[in-house]
C-alpha cells in the first residue's frame, strides 16, 4: 500500500510538473508570437512614416531601439511614452491620440524628428533636440549638451549603422 501511494505521488508530481512546463511553454509561445506580430507592425509603420516624412527607415529604427528597445508600452521616468518616447505635449502637437498605438507613435515621432531636422538643419542636431529638447539646444548649443544626450547620440548612431548595414 505504501509503495503504491509513493508511486502515485511520484506520478502525480511528474504530471503536475509537466503541466506547469506545458503551460509555461504555451505562455512563452504566445508572448513570442505577440512580439513577432508587434515587430512586423513596427517595421510596416516605420516604412509608412519614412515615406511620409522622407526620413531613412534605418534612422527611425535606430531612434526606436534607443528610446524604447521596441517596447510598445515603455514609459520613461520623465513621462515619455511608447516606442519613440513622446512626451504628452509633443504627442498632442504631432496628432497622436494614443501614444501606445504603434502606427500613431511611429508616425508622430517621425513627424517630430522631421520637424527637428527642418528646424536645426542636420540630423545630428535634430537628434540632440529630440533627446534634450529644442529649447535647450537653441539656448545652450551643441557644446553644452549633457552626458546623457552625448551617450544618446552615440547609441542612435551605432544603431543607425547597424540597420543601414542590414539593408545593404
């Protein structure tokens, strides 16, 4: 009787453990499928925004990677939201009503980046303005940008070259 009870417990434990493993695999698979679907939507949104604002897709992807690591629901400590980390005021100005909507966020962020390029005359300065704010760049210039912004420029530039090399 004790042997049968022990075997029963072993089998029950094994089955429960297997069930937990299968549930975990199922959840992981669902999350992976969702991430892949989001990545496809991001790539499509980037292509549309790139055409609309004449910005290289590699640059948009580099900004997204640097700003949010492709996390659709990212929120920074400062309150920037979504893939391209739009502040609420900027989102409103760019016509974004849902900062966590992939297409709206990418279109709004790309529009803002395009406006910064037009305002400051170079992609480098536009990226500084995107990160540090156009008012700070206009007031203090490129020489006084904080370390965070210098690091941001390096990260975006490295990511840009990565995406550009993938394309070629």
